[in-house]
C-alpha cells in the first residue's frame, strides 16, 4: 500500500503531531507499507528537525519530502502542497493528514478528492470541544466554508481516545470514526541511561530527588497548576525538586513569576527541551512524571515515561484514565489532589515501585508502535473504497 502521511510541519516546537507522524510513518513502513511523509517548513529549522529524527526505528524506510517555503502568500494559498501532489511521482493509494485548518492540509485534501484518492484525517484534538472553544468564530467559519465538507468525505476520522471520538460525534458530521491510540518504540530508547546520568549533567539539582514535567510551556499544559501543587508538597518534603523540561510556547515568564512569588526559586529548575537520551536520562532519575493538562489527545510523554518505569501523575484532562484503573499511576482532578499524589510517589517507595512495574507492563502489552501500526493498517484496508 502506497501511503502519504502529511503534517503541516515537523518542527518539534509544534509538539505532539510531528512526534506522532514520524513514528507512525516509520512503524507503517516497517510493516511493509510504502510510506511518503510530506511537510512544509520554514528555513533555519533544519537542524532542530534533524535532531528529532535521530534514533527512530525504521525512519530510513520513509521517503521524506519537506518543502521549505518562507513566502507567506504561497503558504496561505497552500501552493507548495498543491505543487507537490501534482508531481508525476506523487501517486498514492491513500492519504493521511495530521491536523486541521492549515491551507496546505486543505490543498492536499482537495487534490485527493480530485484524484478520487481516499483519505484519512487525524485531528489531534483540534475537533475537541475545548479546542473548538478557542477562537470559536474563526473555526466555525472554517468548518462552514470547507472543512466540514472535507471531513464528511474522509474514509474515516482517526481519534486517539474515546473522549476525542465522543467530541467529534457531537459535531454531527456524518463520517466514520475509528479509535487507534498512540504508541512508543521500546527499541528507540535502547539501553536506558545509567541512573544518575541526569543528575550528573545538571549539578544545579544537587543530587536531590525530583518530579519531572516534560512538555511545551503552553497554557493548555498548565504547568502553573503543577507549580502551585508543588509548593504545597515542598512545605512538607524539603529535599524534592521540580524539573520543567520543554520549549517556551508563551507561558514561561508567567510560570517564572509564579515560582518567584511562591518562594520556590531554588527548587524549580527550567532545563529547556530534552531529546533522545537526555530525555530518557531525566525519566530514569525522576521520582515521578507529572502531566497536568486542560485537554490532551494522547500524550507521547506519558507513554515514554511509563515505558521507562516512571509512574505518571496526570489530570483528568489528559484523557488517559487507564493510568488510574490499571494502577500504573494516579489521575487527579484538582491542585490539592495533584499535590497529594505527588507526595505519595515521592515518599512511598513501595507504591512508586508497584506503579512503575504496572506502567511498563501496560505499555508493552498495548501501546507500542508495531501494535498501533498493525491496527492502523487494518483500519485503512477496511475503510478504503467504502466512502464515496
């Protein structure tokens, strides 16, 4: 099967979609599909994108096409994407786009319709109620003008969780929905870094135990909730630290001010984005992983932490309740509950070790990319040709 995977950009600053599409494309290729990955990039970002490709199993099997375009008008018209699909070599059995709203993605879908090529849409949460409530007028107009019709004609919409599928169903768009989760490559982690590696690389931690947050510093991630919950914990557990790892996407100044106001300056550490072995070293040395979020489709960071044997503490907005029901971690609904959950894993070694084992076992059983890729290929084959 010749599959075109499309994402607006592979730049890691855009968070989950680039991370997911790279690994899904590689996993599909390892299962025997002929996969092309298309994106549009801005100049000057090549090094950061290249760094995210390193070590992904099977990525060398994927044919990657990245059009560099700094012309604002051309991007708004979706011209690079149009031009790509009109090349003689651009012949595919199925097109799978990741995301919505972008002109380049719309151009890909319109050209796919013209060619009668079936396509799949993964919204990555962009059709969730929370997301549609952000800049709602603009999104209602976009749906009315083109996107509702384009979505309706998809072979299926791919949801990452049942919660995302329910949100899509509430829109009343007559299109099949299939739920397939994200995954992780256990072999991508390779041999995990030796315990103490992250502490050695970050002497400012003073060897103290720490809680790890790994994600964009963006308002949807609500690192401010974590800082306030940590302040309550810090008052009774004097040696623990908080590490905030991730790129600034607009909220770092506010978070730094919160840290200062709460008197936590020496106990909260901003270490910037972590990739590859640096990321896994942090997961190996941390006491627990924390992901507070207003809304999350399916966090790759949570899966990777669990695969490293690091129990997660997450909010209900992460839409991964199986963390709690499986005993792999704790799911909370408030800042007070968040503080209590962090305290449990920071001070109770037995509870932490039990959750850590269950977390890794769950990932191995259900959430690896080979398992996910086989599920996705089965959905492609079942749905192809079933939509007009």
